[in-house]
C-alpha cells in the first residue's frame, strides 16, 4: 500500500469516527425543518453506502440519501480549532464539521 493510499484510508477512518459519533454536526435551516430529526441524525451517523462513483478517493467525506421525500446530503469540512480557517484533514488539531442539508442547497 502506498503512502497516499494510507493517507486516504486514515482520512476516511477519521471522517467515519466524527460522523458516527455525531461530532460538530450542523443542519441548514431547510434541513432543520425536516421531520424526525433524531432519526435523520441516526441515518447520517450510520451511513455506509460509499462507492467509487460518489466517493472516488475513499475519503468518506460526503454522502446522500432520500429522507421523507427529500434528497438529503451531508458533507464534512475541515477547520482549525477556532473554526475560522480550513485545516489539513490529517493534522492532529483538525476539527471536522458535518453539515447536513437538502441536496438542492449544495
């Protein structure tokens, strides 16, 4: 396994942990209006339908599914500890923010 592949696998692992634990999750206003928010959050935390077409690099940083008649998308962004600047996703100080939105908002 080459170094880049190892980095991608580690990034996917960290992204999965953050998403599955529900760390730093935000919903857009439209997503917050969806029914059954607790179930929606569970669906994001338990998402595992990654494939080469939608997750080309294998980072597990974006996913989408249908929820109560709406296409929902979640994505992970990487910030420094102050949440003011983007951060290297593999840095030890990186904060992952999971944003849940309607796909049409992206």
